C-alpha cells in the first residue's frame, strides 16, 4: 500500500472541509451577472467558484513550469555558448 504524503493529507482535509461547508449551504440565492439575474442553490455557486479557482491554479502552474523550463534551457544554451567561445 502506498503511503500518503503530507500534501495529500492536507488536500484531503481541505476537500472534506469544503464538502462540509458546501453541504451546509444549500439555500437558494439570487445571483446577478451583467444584466441577467437568476436563483440557484448556494452549493452550486460554491462548487462553481471552487472549480474556476482550481482551473486557474492549474493554468498558472503549467505556465510557471513552462517558464522555468524555458529559463533553464536558455541558461544552459548561454553557458554552452560561453564554453565553446573559450
């Protein structure tokens, strides 16, 4: 059996807390967006905002990794160029 890391445990606890919080907030709320207005359960709004935040974090994580990889490759190329010039 695979051991859980500290990060996985924290993630599980946060998800459980989110589910408890969302489960206790099922009352309908009126939402206005631009010129539209509609009623929906608060649990749906909480879930929607959570997933938008999650997707945004994943997008920024990927762009950061790509940027770090790009910087690493450019520094390796520049150091190789300097070594060849010597």
